[in-house]
C-alpha cells in the first residue's frame, strides 16, 4: 500500500511559521492603533484631567474641537497626538506577543498528544511569556505615549522631542518607569487571557 500523504501542516517550516506570527502580530497591532488611538487618547485625557474639567468622553472631543477647530494646533491633530509612540509600542509589542506565544506553545506541545492539545501548565506558561515579551518592548514607548497625550499642547513637537526632553530632564531610567508593575501584571493577565481562549475553543470544539 502506498504511504499516506503527509498533511501540509506537518511539512511547514517552524521558523517560517514563527516569522509569520511575528509579522502578522505586528500588522495587527498597527491596525488596532489606527482604529483605536483617538479613543485611547480620550481615555488618557479623562484620567489625567482636573476634577470637573470634562463630563465624559464626548465632552473631551467637543471641547478639543471647539477650542482648536479642525485644522488648528489642536483639533483633529490633537485627537491623534501620540500616535507615533503608540505605533512604536503596539507594532513591535504585538509582534513579540503573538510570536512568543506561538514559539512557546509549540515547544510545550506534548509529544505524546496526537491532537497537539496544551495542558494547563503549558497554556499558562505560553500566555505569560507572551505578555512579558510584549511589555519588555512596550514600556519605553508607552511612557512617551502617556507624556505626549497628557502634556499641554505645544510641550512637545513630536515623539523624538518627547524622548529627548524626557531623557534630558529625568534620565534614561525614566523610560522604564512602571516596569516592575507592568511585568507583575503581564504574566498572570496574559496567562489568563490565553487560558480563556484555549479553554473556550476546546469547549466550542466539543459542541460543534
């Protein structure tokens, strides 16, 4: 009898698949920024504004446009303030996030499991590793993003100006503020994320 044809997925190059996960994750992060950044900026302004300055998210946008118009120094441009820093955070960060998960997951798949299912410990480790990988790259641009978004109009001319002034005033270590809490959150939060994804997928597979 002729030997069975090897499934296409078994002949895939693992290194190439990891590169695909890295690139696809990066594009996904960039796409999320382009759509969601104005909402993130509005959230940051609400969180850092003095009490009573805004009544809600719509009020943030309304007052920004009323003050600066559509084409002034603020206006639409101010709604997208910090986009460069957010792209610098979410592009590489998301790339590392998905690539780290896929690499770790593939390393931890049980050799004795024909279905390639992950056990609980493997899911937790792979998900947690993904979170740590992302935030290891994302902390510095996240610090710059927060400063750009919360600073008064005109404080910084852009991402590089913010970087230069931050380092000049507070030193390089200022770019890593919040690293400890971010790492403490990254592992358990993302372990829980992927545990929920894998568990719900397994449940759904059993239903239909």
